[in-house]
C-alpha cells in the first residue's frame, strides 16, 4: 500500500529543494505588543528542524 503524506504537518512545514525542513517557533503567535521589535522579527522567522524532530517530520511527510 502506498504511504500517505500527513496533510496537517504538510500545511505547517516548508521543505526546501535541498530537503531541509523549516517550521515556525512555538509560543510566538500573539501578545507581542509589549515585546521589543527585534524579538518580534525573530518570532516571524522560520527555524530548521534538527535531530529527532527532523526524523519524525520526514516520516510524516514521506520524504
């Protein structure tokens, strides 16, 4: 049977052409009004999945 991509994960993750997996950071969605602008910009940036997290995401995305 053909393996299926986990669609919820696919919507939340970006995979580059080189195969690197990027995702948003946790706890940086709202209530950022009192936070300094540099931290706010940092919160927008995507981070690369590493280690066990990367392995789990690759399994979910079938890549």
